[in-house]
């Protein structure tokens, strides 16, 4: 199904250990984390160095074989999964996981693309620094994938997305040339900021092989609360209270609907409701500081008292131990997994202006309830960034297939509503294959034309992750 010389030529570069050709061995590379997308591939190649990546890319380009770069395969829009032609090659970075350098004085860390996010967090902590990207998949996702999806997560409010955390990149371009851009300077105004083209490109402009990332001073005090809210709009009021009171010390603010919490209580062993009463919405609020004795509990209590005065909170509990803090975050991070036990999770990762969040939820919930009576809407996420995970689960007792069959129609309702509030149809997960086909309906035509121009310049043969981000043709 592909070029006869391919396996031999690639084996000559990566050796037997770097090639996977048997169906059993390839399986894990061909389906995404939650089994929503799967494909077939000619083979999986696992280069062990930047030079091997460059040689592999050159061979595939010479033989006209398309490449699908892959990191931890935890992406949620099928960006790392090959198509069903059986002609594509999955290029996995899972053998390139080295931490090349940790520099506490310049506050940088240099890592290879296959390094797992949690490993990078630990390497930073070992020298008293913080690498602040944090998300539920951190035990499996890789820095290359985090860069390629411009990952967000729970620390964006204070530290930004991968765009804000990256100083330099090493990239293998689709012609096999290596861009040695591993600079760690915080200021370098010498022309176009090329690294930003590859961040968020989802593997369509080249293979990221290494990066220089920013480090921050470690936090040494933390205070965390779980707050019951009377409405979604109250979360917007609550975050305003804490931003005014705490400024940069507000380092975490996550919101969850009751439906989201119900799924976790149902499926996460050990999870329990923090309050006797049921509330429509909840927030996880976290303060942190580099000072070891910053009295953040008092600050947290002051903010909560203000929130109660404004009727923006109905109940609250402040964690009194590290294990209680971990329990609150487990509740929050458990939502993604819990959805998988309730039939198909039709995911929509949207941004709307924070001031419109309540109106967006109200309008979109209503439209969806009219379309599918009994639909269960799992709304949660990083509200400080205006980012809601607005995921749909089928009505209790209905058929998976019937619900899945309406995915496109329901996505239109969500995305058209997002557009009506001047939002974005992808806040942090990217477009992958799930949104490549509709992006033209939600993005300015001239902007798409410019994007195609960049794609044409970097990958004229169209062999780098075709069909992702930009629709084919
Ligand atoms: P993969 O899934 O392997 O690939 C993702 C994309 O990047 C693909 O298009 C792939 O082709 C490309 N790619 C990967 N490596 C390279 C490389 N080296 N060079 C070029 N292209 C490459 N995401 C968030 O932003 N915020 C969250 O809060 C969040 N929470 C999550 C929670 C759970 C439980 C799960 C399962 C996922 C979550 N995600 C979240 C989504 C996902 O974890 C992120 O998108 C992550 O950045 C993907 O990393 P990965 O290494 O798994 O990438
Ligand atoms: C999160 C994860 C994916 C989902 O948990 O913050 O990014 O299930 C999401 O929507
Ligand atoms: Zn998220």
C-alpha cells in the first residue's frame, strides 16, 4: 500500500528498534487516547535523534509519503491519528524524551519533543523552579504535542499558554532541513518570530524536535477552596473578586456545572460531594505565592466573605491539607475521564468573552435542549481564559449511535452560538481532523488564505500531517 523501498530505507536510518510494522505493535499509535479517532498506517517510525528525524523526513519526501507526527497521542481532535489510506507514516517522538539542560539562573529548561510534561515539571522542581503548564493529561502528553497544540490547561490564567512559555525551538522542516532555533533569550527582536508559526501548527509545518522553555520561581505556599455557586454568572463575579483582591496570586480558577460533578461522583472511586446540598455550579479557586508563609488562607477567606456578601457564593470549603487539595483537583481533573463512561462525549472547546459566558450557556443550553430533549450538557473549564469545555452526553437510556449521528448538527448549534458571541471554536485543543472541515465557516477567508500561503511555503508537497488544521484541497 505504499512505496516498496520505504521500510528498508527507514530501517537504514532508525534500525529495527525504531520501526514498528506489525499490526499489534502499531495499534496504540493508530487510535487516540479516548478511542474517538482511529486510522491505519504503512508503518510507525520512531527516530532517536534530530538527525534521524531529518533523515526520515527526507526519505518520506523523496518517496512522496505523508507523515503524521505524534507525541503522547492524548490530543482530543484526532490531530495525531493517520487517515485510513494505509499509506501514511506515523512519526512518533516517543524515543526522544531527554531533558537536555536545566538552567535555574537563566530560568530555562531545554527538552526534547518526546519528553513527557510531568517529567519536565519534576525536572524544574528539582532545581527549585516551576514549569507551569498543567493539564489532566500531563502524565502522558509530551512537550512536542503541547507546543503543536499550543496547550493551555489550568495555569494559563497566571502563566499563559505554550506560546507564552517558549523561548526557542528546534524543528525539522518538511524538506528535511533542521532549524536550530534553541535560543533562550527573553528578548530577540531580529525579524519575524518564526517559532510562533510552529506553535499551534499541529504538525502541519514541520516536526518539532526540541524546545527551550521558560521556568518560574517555585511557589512555596498555596491555598485552595471548593465553592458552591448559585449560577454560572456567579463564577464571573467570583473571579472578579479574587482578581481584584489577589492579583497574580490567583493561579487557578476552574468552573464546573453540577452535571460535570455528577459524572465524577458516579465514576471516580472515592469521589464525594463536599456539601450536603446540591448546587448548580462549582468553582475551584487556588492562590499561590513564592513566599513560604504568605497567609493565603486568610486572603482566601477574605475573598470568600466578599463573595458571600455579594451572594456570588452559596457555600465553600477551604482545603486544610495537601491531600485535601489533591482531592479537589482530582474532582476537577476527573471530569474528562468520567464523560467516557456515559456514551459518546461530543466535545466543544470554545472561548467566549468572559462577560458573555452566562448568556452563552443559557442560550446554547436552551437551543440544545430543544434539539435533543434530555441531553446532558457537561460544562466546565478554565473560565478565567473565557474557555469552556462544552461537551454533550446523550440522554439517559438513549442509544450511542443515535446521539453520535447528530454530532455535526449539534456542533453547528454550539459553534454558531459561539460565533454569535464573538468567540472561538477552538480555545486550546486545536482543530486536528475534527474541525478542519468547518474552520472555513468560522474564520475570516483572508486569514485562511494567509494560513494557506504559509503552508504552501513550508510544505509545498503537502506531506506534513495532511487534512489537519486546513482542509485538504
Ligand atoms: P499528540 O496527541 O500526540 O499530538 C497532538 C498534535 O500535535 C497532533 O496534530 C500531532 O500531529 C502534533 N504533534 C505532536 N508532537 C509533535 C511534534 N513533535 N512536532 C510536530 N507536531 C507534533 N489540552 C489542553 O490544552 N488543556 C487541557 O486542559 C487539556 N486537558 C486534557 C485532559 C485529558 C484527560 C486529556 C486526555 C487531554 C487533555 N488535553 C488538554 C488535550 C491534550 O492533552 C493536549 O492537546 C496535549 O498538548 C497533546 O499532547 P500530546 O503529546 O498527547 O500530542
Ligand atoms: C480539560 C479536557 C478534555 C475534555 O479537562 O480541561 O481540556 O474532556 C479539557 O474536554
Ligand atoms: Zn482544558
